[in-house]
C-alpha cells in the first residue's frame, strides 16, 4: 500500500479528458434532449508523487450528451496547475481555495466565503471533478472506502430506482415492466414534459404506467424542467390519484418561487437539484419550501464534500436526499458513498438508458439485484478505470 497522507504526499500530475463514447443505434433513446447518440463526460486523473491515482468527473450537461471542451480546458490549464505540489488530503482547503480564488487567504482568515464571480456552472463543475478525485486518493492512501471517511455506511445495500421511461402511452407499461425484469426494481422513473407536447399527454402516459405496474411499485416522473408553472400545476391536477412518489424538475431551476408554487398546489412530492450548484442554492430551495427531495449531482454541485453539506441541509429541514446519478463511473460511485453516509438519503438513481460511461469505462460490474445496489467495499471510490478504453474515446482537441 502507498504511504498514508501527510507531509510527503503531494499532487504531481493533473490531467482531464473529454471522453465521448458512441451509443449503438439499437440502444439509443429520444427525449427532450433529442436523439441520444453519445455519452460524454469530463474525466479527471489526479496522481500523487508516490503513484496513487484518484479519478474525478465534472459535468456541464444534465443528459448523456454534452460539449466538454471548455470544462476540460479549465481543468487542464487553470485548475490543474493550482493543484501541483499541494497535499491531496487537504480536500476542504483545496475546495475553498478554488471557490474563493484570489481571495481565498482573506476568506480563510475572515471565516466566510468570498467567491469570485464564477461561483456556479463550469467553475463548480471543475471543483466537483477535483473534489471527487481527492476523496478517491484519500481513501486509497488509507486503505479505506470513502464512505468510512464520511462517517460510515448506514446500509450495505441501498434501494435503487430504474431511471428511464421514454415510451409512448401504449408502450410505457411494457417498457417499465422490462426494467423490473432486468433488476428487480420496486421503484421506476419515467420522463414527461416537453417531449410529450402537452400536460394531458404526459398525464395519460403516467396513468398507463400506473395501470400496468399496479399500486405496489413506486412511480416517479421527471419533466426535465420543461413545464411552465401553470402546466406543472395542471399536470399535478390530472395525476393526483396516481400516488406518484415524486415529480422531478417540474419547472426550470431558475424559477424557485415557481417551483414552490407548484409544490404548494398539490400533494405530489417535488424533487429537484440536478441543475443546482453549491449548498447556497439548496439553502434557497429549503427556505422557499420549493422541494421535498434534494437531487444534487456530485459532478456538478461541488463534489462529494458539497453533496454531504447539501444532505445536511436536507436533514435539517426534514427533507430527503436522492442525488442525480445519471453519470459516469466517478460521479455514480461518489453518489453511492454519499448516500451510504448521509442520514437523509433513501434511494439511488440507476440509469437504464445506455450508459457505457459506467459499464465500459470501468473493469468492475455494476448491476442492481432485487432492486438494490451494493455500496463499494474497496479503498477509495472502489472502481478501476480501463485506461485503454478511456484513451480510445478521449477527444483530441
């Protein structure tokens, strides 16, 4: 085992790639994001001077497909050079340094944040990638899984929900039932919203799904933020007898008061957060009473460190926590460790769209059994990247 973290361990090399993996035609799906033909991510490799490697992931697109040139450039040319020579165990210190920028020393002495203008979006996605990689290194250096460093895991296996559901009204029931057959899931999520054209069409699809599944399967719906407040309220009115587990992203993330209005209009729990960055945005969701379930994406919200803080806010407001994990392996595994350690977590997203960024990028097999996902046992995040596969799909800028 490599030496533990301390004065002698320093970051030696930082390298990010835009990884783009084609999705074969038979496994593609169409949603409001269009026809999904590739899976894209910014994958980060951080290496220490004693040879330990940590892997991270940053995102600037909610769906599978995205453009990652700017994020990768930021990681390689702006963020990466600031990390060289630093102790990788200083995870929180590095987070605040990157967030506060040139004023990080002043912020450290003053005891409050002084972020630069770039406190959201690509900047925090870059911080997210670094944070995830540093937790991976810390776990490996100590020979411990990350969840142990976060306070322990509350469960060895956690319930997962199958995330997919794009089929039209006459086929959605069979599509969702096929998910149950594949992984024994007892909770399923389907897409609604702009892809259907009108709330009553989405409602008809949700009704068909509920009729096919019966009353004992949890059913969630996700509008990807494509409704107006009026449309979202109309949808809730049309489905108020379907016992939906949650209604995800009914309106755009920038309309938090509208989200609160939607939540107050009915009894369907509101889930949101995949488009939000940092604890501050989730504080606003809580104070505005805009959500019942927080869904931070570890590769966008600020990494493992920030996701844990967001889970604490959820717990303090008696809300729940279900991270957005439609992602590559570093983000997905980060979410597993966060969920294992967070008192507010209760379910894990498991994508059933084609996801080569998990299943082909790493050597381990990730699968759901009896609707449950095992929390990793190996040191660090608990996966092994296939560097040959990564190299084959890294975009050359």
